[in-house]
C-alpha cells in the first residue's frame, strides 16, 4: 500500500508543470483552497494557477481574540504577493457550524450549518465585517 501511494505521488509529480487542458482543448484553471498564507507554497509547488478559495476563518481560529485589522491585512497581502498576480478568491469569515470561536458567543441552533454563520453573521456583526 505504501509503495503504491509513493508510486502514485511520483507519477503526479511529473504532471506539475503540464498545462491543464481538457481533451477538447479547453484550458481548465487549476486552483487550490488555502487556509493560511503558508499554504501558498503547496499551491505553487504543485502547479496551482490560482487560489480558488482563501478560507479566512482560519485567521480567527486557535486564538483567544479577534485578529486585528493589521494582522488580517498582512495575511491577505502575503497571499497576494506570493501568488504573484495569479487569481485569489477571498471568502469572508465563515464561522459557525463546525467552526466555533471561544471568544465569540454564537447562538445555539438546531442546524448551525444553515443558520447564523458566514454572511448572516457578518451582516449582523458589522464591526467584525468592516475590520475584515
């Protein structure tokens, strides 16, 4: 099993710099999702052409307070600089459901994945949204 996985990784490595084109000749953008600026390295090393989704909620997790505007600016700037002009889609804060913050008291809901989270949260908590 280990040898098979290693062989597959070797085969995939050969494709890193190959164009991403469909059988009928259409270019397909190869984009990756990231959670931190450090993830950009993996995108570029694996032939990524874009960041399809920068999941900014990870800037808010694993800490005891909201990130400052400067911390967020530095993180976003780092991603954009490392991507060197390639496309980056930034998703606004998507907390709730499976991602809770100990310093942000969210209401308990029967189905938190469909409730008070993401844009609903940001529109209600406009100071958090403006800072982001």
